């Protein structure tokens, strides 16, 4: 099994390679009757699309999505939805020198050790190009959530890029869409730009941290033991290329807190329970509380850089390698819309699972 699918009820299978003719996703388990069109999906794709600024790879892809099945007269039919995105700007010749060599920090050597064969052109299946299909599937999930939970919002943004960190006191949601870093601080965007320009000119790359905020999630999603909502979210984020760590709420910082500092106290409000803090990140015992869900993850620096690195080739010979091609100096930037897509898929999947098990019943308080 190569495990190219995720989800339980809302299930997504992605297919295709970085330099193949096309890639895409098959979405199964989508409820019928949901309004869905290619024009709804495209804005989500445009946020992840390469070549939109000097801060990302200069590969030029339109990333136009075609819906090949599962939609009739503008509405989902309940049958599998096939989404296809054509690759139009492959430059496979850039990868000729690594056909028999392994890029340090890249999946090349692990794929070779596992399968004995690999598509060296842009990394094939291990390329972040695969995430375009996830974003398309996430747009489908967003369409369903729009109907089922109208107040729910999935928001993602960068909180760190190398030495640059977001000042929480300056958080401005309106700024996220107004700069190429998805940074919620318009005043800091230029400093981030200057910093990344220096990294790029030094023929280097840099890591990042991304935060996902899910507002309006109903309480009761997730299961207490092996189907915890935080488990599902963490697995979804870890599946994104180059992600090396995930936190929920306080995350690793919780190790420095005492019980009195960490426990989110509860009072009774006019519309139900109200929490005085959110150290838990909106999830307790693996189940959503109705608070904002906060997920954070770290992304390693892009492995493909123009600086010579020591490695070996398939013959076991020690060599020095420069990775040519068009690569992101900070892959964390385009991970932002991918994170939103994965979060939307998980929340919808868990919502459908909960309805199947409980029928939407909830314990009364007050």
C-alpha cells in the first residue's frame, strides 16, 4: 500500500507527479447538493500558485482546475469528484545531474532505498507540487462547510521565518491577504521581504512556522482515544511537505507551565460555557470545545539550494552537488494555503463522522 488517501468519510486521494502531464485529486464522500464550480475552487489555488512573487519558485503554472466528475448542473451529486490540474511549465532538464545523485535533506535517498526507483524530475511524488491537489480538495471541503457550518472560518498565516517573528501584539487579520508572506502585520512585511532577499541572494533557504486558526468549530468533534481531533489535525499537518513539528494550543510551551497556569477556567455565560483562556487550543480529551482551535507547525528550509553540499550518488561515490532548478527560498510561504486546505478537510471529515455516530446530539449544560 502506498497510502495516497486521507480522511474517513470525506476521503481524498491525490495523484500525479511534479513533472508529469497533470496531477489532481479524487474526493469521495462529499454530500450531494452542494453548490460547487471551478470558479469557486480557483481563488484557493491562486493563493498557493507558484511564480506569483520573487519570494517563491519562479515556475509558472496557471493551476487551473477542471472538475471531471461528481458535479452536475453546478451541484455535487454524492459521487466521486475528480479534480485535475495540468502541469504546463516543467523544466525536467534542470534535474539531469541528480538522476544518479541524492540531494542532501531531500527525499531522494529515502525513496530510492524504499522503492529502488524514483522520479528524479523535481522529486516526482515527493515534490511540494503535490499539494496543489490538496488545495483543490480543501476548496471542496470549504464549500461543504460553507453550507453545514456557515460561521466556521479556517485562517492560516505565518508567525516566523528564520530570525523574523510575528509580534502577537501587532496581529492584524486584514493584513494577511495584503502581503506575499501571509503575515498578519503589514508594518513588518518589508523587513521580512528584505530578510528573505538576503537569504535568496546568498543561494540559501530558510525555515518557517505557520499557524492555523479555526473559528466557529462546533463542540463535540473528535473521539476520546484513537480518533482525537488533535491527532487528526497533527497528522494532516505533518503530511505536508517539509513539516517537522506540530503543536496544538500551548504545545511544547506547556512543559514550562504549572497546572494553575495551564488549566482553562470555565464560567457560565448567557449562551453556554465560556473559557477564560485557551491554553488547550480548543481541544480537550481529543474533542473540540467550541473555542478557537489553534494549530502551529514548523517547516524546514528548502533542501534544494544552489550552495554546494556533500552527498553520494547511486554508486556510493562521495560527491559535491548543486541543485539547479526553480525552488522556493522559503517553502513555508506556500504552505499557508495548504494548511488551510488540510484543516478544512479534517474538520469536515470529523463533522460527518460525528453526525454518523451521534446524530448531532449534545450533552446539556445549565
